[in-house]
């Protein structure tokens, strides 16, 4: 039975947007009482995630996660959103997935005595779509994706989201900010892009997005990470109409699968050398040093010619990327752009963060299945630094797109 006098509070409300923080407070405890705070959720694939942390109440019998330090558990120190961000899957090497943004993510917060007895609990509904945002699955031609559109007449800037595999958190949350977002996964359910990738399919998605009635931007923005950035950078280099591109932990060369455009190969691919994979006790491997050198003479045909692009670039890289050396790849791209007299780029570096940058307040993913190598890998990232990076980068991405995606009401009227 729960204690009648212990009260768990989620402020300002038990409902909030997924990418917004909440304040977790407990009242009605005994002065200096030690309690165990817990959080638990089940994602859209049925994977259970949970966290716990030990707190000591103050002299008034209150705990405030914004003020008080965790004494142990999933994290230590003052971490207002630590219970959410430090969640780990009950099944190892699973990534948090939101495959349908219509349904909010429900998180159960609870307070327990040291012995485990439940004192209080409350559900937090974390919404991915604001009122009026629409979600429409797209299955047209070669396009397999989901279109998110903000409420209102617009005009709105357009963004093509390129996740490695299907995930709707990032595009839906960006649509909340006033962007029309089409999300098209690099690896689709048909499996027809595992051995080779066709840029035409993503150009088709770009054209579909530009034709949407509420879109007013002359071109599109691209949001990408990892293999998705291969596609995004290639679109910027070979296809007109990319105004701005966000590349999170990108490689400067095309990896794993050769890239085709208009029925001919335009980029070869560099591969991972499996003899350089480092096994770990967890069952996942470290592949950071296993990717071939993009600058080696034999791999020059895989380098993405971003110097041809007229886009604005935002390169975001981390210091603890265990997938590949994203910092070195960014540095090479910056040198190349400068060599060609280009100043159309911004860079941001997060020292302790890992490869899997996502919108804030999702469970941090230190390891999961990598479709490119077909194995479970470590992604890296010290939790506190990774959380801080995601919070900062998410705002940076929005500001970048608002600055570089021009919007014209006349274009919207023409479509209508």
C-alpha cells in the first residue's frame, strides 16, 4: 500500500512535450528520510527501460530533483532529468524507439522506501505532437516515410529527416517547432537498399516535400546522422535545392554501400575491417578504428564532394564516438571547404558525448544493433555530458534551420 501522506509532484504538469523538462518533487517524507526514486517506460517495440536513484529528504521531508543530489543508483549528483535520461533497457543493447508519434510516451515515476515499499507514484505523459500537428504515412513511388505538418496556413520551411532506421521522435518534435518534416529511413522495411543505395529515391522524397501545400521554403533542409549524413551530404553535392543540412557525427566518405544516381555509380564505398573489431564482455563490439581510411588513394572515389554544394552546413561531432572518428572526418571536410573558399559552415563539438545524438530526454543509448555492420556495437558517451549535448544541440538545430531556410508566402499560394 502507498503512504497516504507522501506526495509525488510533476511540475508544471503531468503532461508535457517529450523534449521539455519537468520538475520532480516529493513531499510528506520524514525529515532526512532516504528514499529510492524510480522511472519506468515501455517503448513502441515493447522494450522496457528503467532507472533508479537514491535521495535523502531535507529537514522538511522534501526531495527536489532540481536541487538535491542523487546519492547513488543510475546516476549521482544533481541531475533534474536524470531519471529519464539514465534509463537502461531490460534487454541489453536495445535502443529506445518511437515508431508512432501519435501516442505519447508514458513514464511511471515512483517513490519507494529503502526496503522497497511503494510510497507514491505518478504517470507522466510525454507528447510528441502538439495539438494540430498532422501525421501522414507516405507510400508513394519509391518513398516510404511519414510526413509531419504543423497547424496553421504557413508558409513553413521544409526539412527532410534521414534516420538510419524508422524513428518518429526527431521529425515529430521538429514539426512542433514550425517545420514541415518528411522522415525517410535510410534502411527501409523492403530491404532493397542494404547492398546499394540510390540517391534518386531521396531526391524523389525532396521533390515530394517541396510540393506540399504549406511548404514555403525555396529548397529543403536536411537533418541527418551517421549513414543518413552520407545521403544528406550527397544530396547537397549532387542535387539542387538543399539549402541547409545538419550532419551529426558524419563521415566524409560514403560507407558500406555504393551510391548510385541516375542509373550509374557516383560514389564507391569504404568498408569496415572486421579483423579490427574489438569485442567486449557485454557482447557488443567497438568498431571505431575498423573503418578504412577515406583519404587512402584507393578510397578517393568514396569521398563526398561537398565543396560542390551551395548549402549551409552544421557539423556536430562528439569526443567519445565509438562508431568512427567523426571529429577527424569533420576536420577534413572543413579543411576542404576552406580550400575551396567556402565559409558556408558551422561546427559544434561535444567532448564527452557519444555517437547516438537524439532530441533531449530520451534514454541515452550506449549500445545497440548497427545495421551497417550487422552487429551490436558500442556507441560511446558519458551520460551527463551526452545529456547536456543533446539539450544544447536540439536548440542549435532549430536556430540553424530558422536562419538558413528561407520562406516565401508566394510559393505557398502558388501551390494552393
